[in-house]
């Protein structure tokens, strides 16, 4: 019988500051604690699996008999961004942080970008993705200059109005940036940020965002599964995060609800391997905007979808739920990601319930566990497979 693994990343669903959080400016951050205090938060299914029994979690109500296995994972890589977090989940740790630009990109980088695109650049500072449209959107519409900005993360973001720069052309401009930004300036992601509207009062970003990621520095879990003949279905922005490497099928999604719709449809399909799902709204729509109730409501909606997913599982299916970093909506010192532990919940008929795995170093334990369960040998050496400890 085919084995299916559903690996769902709740993008930015941290569960408390890591020991080195102060070095990242994130001491005291705790995404789960912030949203669990909201009246909009109701996650009985994740509680049932053991979310509040995880090592170090002090919010919420523990359950006496967790239905899943559970762990707290500490990031081994030097970073707190989406790219590095997902690479580590897939088995590749990054001891060197990707470059960031708190003062904007160097003049020579901007000059080269302007020369290659034939358009001037506006902004070139760390900025909120919504506020940058208010402050620079109208000038962009008058001049056609591209709005280039960054954040505390390793990103080069390009915003343009869809009537001024058609979406496909914006993607071409972002590919130019991706080709430029290698080596010393090899940012994790170049992000296209198209928007619409008539003026600063009503500008809004559209769902046509597209990420152009740096290629992983080494083969990942995805590559090894694909080489072994397993299906690797990339849902949401997984294809973009891994620069298209290692997946056998790509399904793009518009938001969390769409991502869960796709996941539920996959649960009704035959495949043999991995469905790797990213639910980005937690981070992009609620975490960065410090919207506690919105984040809590998104967790509640996910939990309802999870209940439906678990009802569709086959005897050989596994579900793993985790995150790639934190983005505490209650942490107001910044609007950026936060350096936090992440949860790991594992369930399915093959899993022994109630196994407390404690705290484990490296998200890469996920890759080792998935490959172990799918009977795929790899040379991955970071993390450790949890399968021997949780199998029935």
C-alpha cells in the first residue's frame, strides 16, 4: 500500500523564544501565547494532538491523553526567515546567515538594477509592505519607477502597480534581480509585490505575489524523495522556496483556506510520497501586521480544516504539523519575524499516541523522519529521525 505524508507548515507559528532570541532582538517573543489569549482562538484538534503538552508551552490547556506525538524543535541554522527555516525542515542547515540590509541596498546594486531594468528605483529602505504603497505608490504611478524595499529578513522586494507594470513584466524584473543577487548579495528571496488601486488611500496588494528564491546550498529531502521515485507535491509557495528543485507537482494557492482546500483534495487522491504544504497567511497577513485576533482566527479555521483532513486519512498516512520560524503578532518592538521554537505534531494510524519527544535540536529531524517513514535512504546527517520512537 502507498504511504502518504502530509507535511503542513503553519508559516511563522512559533511557540516561544529560543535561547539566543536576544541576539536577534526577539527576547520574550511567543507567537502561540499571544494568539492563545485572543477570544478568536479555538483549536481543539491541535490541543487533542498535544499542542499544549509540548515542552515549554505554558498557555492553553494540556490534555491528559494526547492523540499524537509531539515535540519542540529548536532551529540550528543562523536565521529566522522563511527560506532558511524551510531548508532546515528539508534537511539542510545554514550556519551562515543570509545577508540583510538594514540601511537599504548598496548604491552599486541599485545602479546595476536600474541599468538592467531601464527603470529608476524608489525607496530602497526596510519598510512595511503596506506602508510603502502609501508613501511611494503615487510617485511610482507618475514616474514608472520601481518601488524596491527590504525588511529585517533577507529579501529584495519589488512593488509595482499592475496597470503601470504588467504582472508578467514585474516577474521579469524580479528574475533580473534574482540573477544579480548571488554570492555576497545572495538574498534568500526576491519577491514580486504587485498592487492595485487609484491612490494612497486605496492601494492594496494583489494575490499575484511571486517569490524567486535562492537555490538550496545542497540536495534536500525533496531531491532524495524524487530521485527514489516518490511523489513530491508542492502546495502553496513550497515550489518557490526551493527554487523549483525536487518537486514532482506544483499547486499554487491564494491563501490559507485555499491551501487547506487543496490539501483536502489531495487526501482524496492516490499518491505515494509527500504533500508539502505551506500556509502563508499566518505570517504574511497576520503576523507581520501584528494582528493578534486575525492570527488567532486563522488558527481556528485551520483547526477545523485539520479535523476534516484527519477524517480522510488512510491506514498508511502520516500528518506532520510544524512551522518555519515565529512572527509574534503581540511583539511590538518590530514587525519582523521572531526567533522562536516551533511545534511538531505527528499523527496517523502508524503513530503511537502520547509520545512526548521533548525538545530537539534542528528542524531537520522532520526530513529524517519523513524519509525514514517513506523508506528512502539519504546522506542527510543533520537532525535525527523520530520514526523509531513514535512508530506503533
